[in-house]
């Protein structure tokens, strides 16, 4: 057990280093997680955000974002929680983009008072996408009959085992347009007049951090340690805020690693599909 003895020392013996809490937000964004998926959700990050903003003497909170996007709902909820805490605790929020802050990842990045990116980071992708597969021809070749019974004519919309209907596609595109409009409004409110007048800005296109600077998507180029030393002095102390330890003294598992096949059980195929899906999301940005 450690004791905060420093506050009892004479002032001349106390450290004058400024402390800045650092929160790392990394992974695809979705409400649910699993042993083979590193993901972000409000439920998963609320605790570390609260701890970071609770550091009274810290002049700012640094947030590292590395996400290719995911759920627009969870993205907006995380964004809003950061802004609410910043207003409540009167803290400046500095967001640092690592490999990628795209789509929902960029929505979270917009919670920063400033966004700092590496020149080679990927930023942007302000759009909405839905993806899936169609298995109609496959089940016909296998002699499988699809049986669907519902109490509403639209209950089975976009069933991958039935042919697509034009009205279903139109409905999906209308929903996407609404979500896209919400995303655009959030970015405009956050970035304001810093945004360049570029016709591709809200088309889902993505750019390097260097190009993002000219478009107003980021405020400057740099890295966490260098920028914070420049802002708060060479003695600045960076404190990584992590989730609380569990009952057995272990933190909740994060990241993608090797798993014991024997422990995956009947869900092995599903988990492998999850890993493949995650890989495809990151690969969309060349990562």
C-alpha cells in the first residue's frame, strides 16, 4: 500500500510536474464485446473517463483514439460523455489520433477541443455503411427451402436468404441518410469554421492526417509526448488511466490475442467470424 506523503513535505521538496491523465480508446465500436474482439462502448469506457476527468489538478485530459468506427449510437454516446465531463470538470480535451480515427472513430475524436494526428494517420470517413451477404442462390443449389413466418409484411426485411426487394433497399438508404445527417451536424458543430469547403468532406472519403490538416479535420500534427511536453513543460507527467481490477486482481481482457481452442467450445466458428469481420473493418483503411 502506498501513502500520499508528498502533500506533507515542505513545498520545496514537492514535485512541480504537471500531471495529465491519458485515456486510450482503441478498437471497433459496438455495444457488445467478446474474448477475441477489442471493442469500444460507452459501458466499457465510462469508468476510465470518469477517473481521468476526476483528477482535479490536471489542466487537460489526453485521449488517444485508434478506431476504424462501428456503431453510430455508441460513437455518439462516447462523444457526448466526453463533452459532458469536460464541461462539468472544466477540462481541456486533447485528442491524439494513432493509426486511424475514421467513421465512428472520427466522431469520438470530434469530442476534443483539439485534434492532433500523426501525418500518416487516417482520418475522416464521414459516412454510413451497411454490409451483408446474400445466400439465395446457394440455398437453392443445396436444395434448401427457406421458410419465414411473420405477423408483419416488413418484419423479414433484408433477410439474406431471400431476394432483395427494391422497397427494402430504399428504406435502408433512407435510414442511412438520417444517421449520416446526424453525423454531419455533429462534425460541423465540433469543427465549425475550421472545416474547409471541400465537396468530398462528407462523402465517406478518408485522408491522411497531413491532408486532414488542410481540410480542417485535425488542428495540428504531432505525437502525444512531444505535444504535451511543449504545452506543459518537460517535466509533465503522463498517467495512463486503466480500468479497475476485477475481484481476482485482473483487469478485464482487452485486445486480440491467441485463445485456447479447447475453451472456445461451440462458439469457435462464431468467434473466428468475429475476428474476420474485425479484420475487414481495419483493412478498409489499408491497416
